[in-house]
């Protein structure tokens, strides 16, 4: 049995703009996690899931953001 090994090259030089973008995304995710700390799981039909995804895409938002906005408007803090 012959062993074939592929050498892995050294890590490429860091692109400062790329590194800054990754760090910025990480900070935004951490900040969002501080605000949205509870997870809600909901079973829906595949057809409803598809309609939700299409609606979010057509509005240019994520499904999570669209549903958060929907839930916030329906369940306002003042109890209305």
C-alpha cells in the first residue's frame, strides 16, 4: 500500500481589507446575538416555508429579520 501525501502550502498573506471585513461581520454577529438571545423553533409546511423565503428575498431581507419584524409588530411590548 502506497501512501500519497499532498503538501499543504503556507498560509497566504493576509489581505487587510478582507481581515477587517471578517472582524466587522463577527462584531455585528456578536452584537446581534446579545439582542436576540432566545431561539424559537417552528414547524411549517414546505409550501409555507417556500412562500416565506420568497417574500423575504423579494423584500431584500433575511427570513429571520422579516419574521422578527412581523412578530414585533404583532406582539408589541405595551400589550396591544
